[in-house]
C-alpha cells in the first residue's frame, strides 16, 4: 500500500465515522438539479507526506499527473486566470464568457510587489529566497487577497504555501519542505489531485534550487465528503491498494519557467479503475 493510500483511507474513515453533517443547514454548494449539496466534514485535518520515501500518488484509482501538473503550472508558472490554457475542463463552471475566472489563483501569482530587492511577484520571490536566503521563515505565498475577493469567480481553496528549508545531518544538499494550506476540500474529487500537484511543485522547486525534497504537510480546514459521494468513497476505500509508483522528473530542467507537463511522469503505476460520472457540487 502506498503512503498516499494509507493516509486517504484513514482520513475517509475518520470523516465517515466521526465527522459532522451539514444536512439541514444553509449551505452554498448545490447539485446541478438545484438540490443543496450537504457534506460530512472534519475540521483541521493534517496529513504529512515524506517525499524522500515515495511519491504520494494513491493507487485506489488513477491520478492523472500530467493534468494535475498542468493546472499547477497554470497557476504558478503561467500565472494565468484564462481556462483556455488548460487541456482539462475542471474550471469551466467558474469561467466567464471570455474564459477567465477573475482575479483568482494565477492572477494573484502574477501581481508584482515591492521588496527591498526590487519588484517581484510571489513565485519569483519564493525562488529568490530559496536561492539567496533559504533559512528565512518568511518564504510563503498567499492567494486569498481580501481586496480582490469580490472579483474572483471562485474563492481560492488551496490558498497558501509556506516553504521551510532544513539542513539534514550527513547530506550535502539542503532539504525543501512545504506546508499547503487549504480552507476547504472535496475529498473524493480533489484530495489526491491537490497532493500530487503540490508534491510536483516541491520537486520542481527543489531541483531548480539545487535542494532535495523533504516533507509536504497538507492542512485542510474543512475536509468533507458530499452526501452523493458517500457510497462512492466507501467503495473506493474498500479496494485493494498497490505499491506507490516511481516518480520521474526531467533532470535537465534547472529553470522553473522551462518545466512543462511532459517533464514529469509516474512509472510502474498500477491502480484500480476510475470512478466515472462523479457528481460535482457547484
């Protein structure tokens, strides 16, 4: 069983057995037919993934690493809010007639800010600090900009990354660790998707900054399973898990802005079948 499988199964069981229901409450999400989308939820879920041991793609069903990476690069590298850049249609529901999602996600990453070292956006600041001031405790990004929330078609869910560098005994390279903060997560639809894309990000940043990967800590304020997902989740976590896949990243890329979705892949990746036609709360 992969580390990601073990963590996911344990988290889902805890939500289903010990979570609280929002049924009957006034909730924003709804199903396509207009019915309120209630959840079973747990507050303050914290999952830790040691990227030195294995890559955290779970095997209960396949996580499409290239699509997940593309979405991450759309935000972090392209700094875009235009869904036409994506091959997938995940964001279509929140795009306007021009295919944009407002001042959300990538838009915020592209905004330049004044620092003592000059004007930089959040991504360039992270890379600059990792290369020039790696032991800083201030290396972080934030997408939840209150002054722009009214112009976002969707408030950011995964909204903040904090990076922390350590010097491990006996290692010639520094170790890059990160915390992903998420205000809300649809566990069935998005959990391993988010874990995979931010694990890829840590690998990419470590490589371009001549570091090795360490831990990815995932903090979820509201981890929930939607009412129409409960039986799907129960079936999913009853499946036979497989060993974790091998992760490959193109070793020739040393500039973050040169990475593409094709510069990562999972090898020896054995999984259970996909779950088709999962209903999506909007």
